C-alpha cells in the first residue's frame, strides 16, 4: 500500500538497543556466577573466541550506560544471566549477582532509560543441563523459581519483562545453541519435548508475573521472519505455509492463544515428534496471556516445494540453515535480496511484511528486540570507525517500521542489535553489531576501550528527531 502521508513514530517510542548477558558481560565465573551452557560450549568455529571476557560489560557497565544515555536511549533491552542469580539453576541465590543487576537497573533509571529484561537468553545453567536440561520437567519449576527471585528483587523497578529469547531458534538449532547434547543423534523428538516444557514454563512465568506484579508487562521474544514462497506455484505456497507454521506461528500461537498451531501439530504428528503433554498443561498455556510481543528480525526466509527426497536437505537457503526437510519445504536463496559479509540476506521490506503479519495475527503491541548488521568494522588511521553500511541498514529498516506504523501496526519500540559490540553467537568477536566499538580482537583483549562509531552519532540524531531525521 502506498500512503499519501506517513504517521509519525509514537511520542514515547522506545528507541534503544539490545545485548545479552553471555555475549557482553564477561566475568563468566566471577563473584559466584555458575557456568552456563554457553560458557561450557565445546565447539567453536575455528579462530573464534569463547564468551569468557566478552566486552567486559560486567566491570564497565557504568561507562556503557553513559554511552547509551549520550545516544539518547529511551530503553535498553538486556538479559539477566540465570547463573549469576542462581549459580546451580536451583537452590541458593547469589547476592553478588542480585547486586550487579540491581546496580545496572539503577544506573539505567538514573538516565531515564527503561530497562527491558530478558529472563533467559540461551544461557541455561550448566547444572540443569547436566540433569537433562529442558528434557527434564523439573527445569520448568526451576525457571518459575528463578522468575520469582527476579520479580521479588527487580519488580519494583522493571516494568517490561521478556521470558525466553528465541525459543524457536533454540529448537531449530538446538545443538548449536547448547540446549542439546551435540553428540545426540536423532534429537528432533527430544527437541519438541523441550519446546513443550519451555512453553509451559513461559506460561507459568507470565501468569506469575501478572499475579505478583500487576503493573508489569510481559511477553515472549522469538525470532520471527516471514517465509516467502519461491514462486507463485501453489506447491511453493504450501511449503511457505509449512515453514511459517513450524518456524514462526507454532511459538506465537502457543504464547498468545495457548494452543498448538494446526499445521505445526500435523508436522509433529507426521514426523513422530509429538511431545508428551501432561494433564493441565494445555490449561496452563490457555490461562497465560502476554501483554505484548517482542520479536527479533534479521531477514525473511524463502522456501520452495519439497522434492520429497534427500535433495531437500541440499537447499540453498541463507545462513540460517534454511536447508529443508523432505516432504515439508526446501530452502531457497531469494535472488531479490542482497547479502551481508557473512552471507545473511537483507530484507527491509520483509520487515514491514513481518510486522504486518504478526500484528494481524495477534493484535498485541509489538516491540522489536533485535535487528542489525553483523560486519567487520575497522579503525581508521584517525581513530574513527566509519560504518555507513550499518547506517544504511538501520535507515532502511526504520523507514519500513514507519510504513508499518502507518499500515496500522501498534509498534512501541525498536531495540536493535546491539548497544555495544559483543561476541557474536556464531562468529566470535570479529563480527560486530554495536553502535560502540569495543577495541579487542578475537584473542587479543587489548584494553577493551569503547569508541563510538559513526552510527552512534547517526542514531543519536534519529532518536533526537523521533525517527524523522534518517540522513
Ligand atoms: C540472535 C540472537 O539470534 O541473533 C543473538 O538472539 C545473536 O544472541 C544474534 O547474537 C546475531 O547472531 P550472530 O550469530 O551473528 O551473533
């Protein structure tokens, strides 16, 4: 739809950015913190660092928050490391961990930056992993107990809560993201059992939040990417519906409507992945209602019809392993989209399409909690970092957000990835996302000095003009 006039961004729009604990904090075993599955990850791509020091935000959070304030952030989305709060996943609470996030929250409030807290961003306590992780139903109770501690300690200052970051990516790439034993064979049914437990845990925590903190708002935070059919061939359209259901709607239908998406359920039946559902689980899902939807968007996906044999697994999807599955869909590289240095496709218009689709389906306010460009930035001889490619990426996506708002989408915030440079989940320190450069290399920590990038100053203007000044 072409609009004669665009609606402005809402007056109190949450301009900000995001990070996650294991990628930014470092201090992985300091002040009583227990190990998480991300700390204990065994396999890294060659030449890629671990998360042990990361950007050392644990020791430099004040400097980092001051930089966010300088950009004019209205909100900051970060995650709390479960293992800093409860080192073994259950049992004893670590007061030093409570204190760290309390200080961080106070620091944000000092600058009028709204804290948006993700309770769990890939970093399951390793102690729970050793007891079966999300395969063990006890982990549901552990998550609820952990949530209670967070609500008790921070509920007086944190209004916006997010349950689980990218549950759908953990299920689709379980081994890479550490929720499954990497040596486990034929893991798919197990993953969908874990998925069910996470859905129940999420529902219980949303409910608990509403009971204990009536003024707070809580929602899920999946990675949503609208799935295009490769052509108008009806079989390609069916394949796109299949993948949309399995990748996107399964998670949001369960969170919002408390039911399994029908297409996704028939896929689980067909493949023999149906999880064990205990008495009362579906009632628990139904009872819980999110107040808003947060989602992470990087790019759309494209699929074609499955050939129905082993060839489906050789699809040319982009980075996110949209390979395919016999009888369901086959990954397809969209020829209309450019890619970044790491092979990720870029689709700002698809952002608008995804926003519209999510809003039409669920009619809940939306906040974007990730969107960004991973790139190899370099320090110029004069010490500056010029990243016009990142500015261009953000500009195009912000334009599409405004179009989506004009289309009628109730969008209340944009927290792209990432506030400062951090360690990429898949590509280590060399792949940077931040508005602020952190001067370290993969294995040379240097001084971890913070240097605002060109995009830092650009974003500051965007925020100051409430999204009007994008040049
Ligand atoms: C999201 C995750 O999937 O993508 C982040 O929530 C992650 O943790 C981001 O860093 C970008 O992915 P990557 O692999 O480039 O770090």
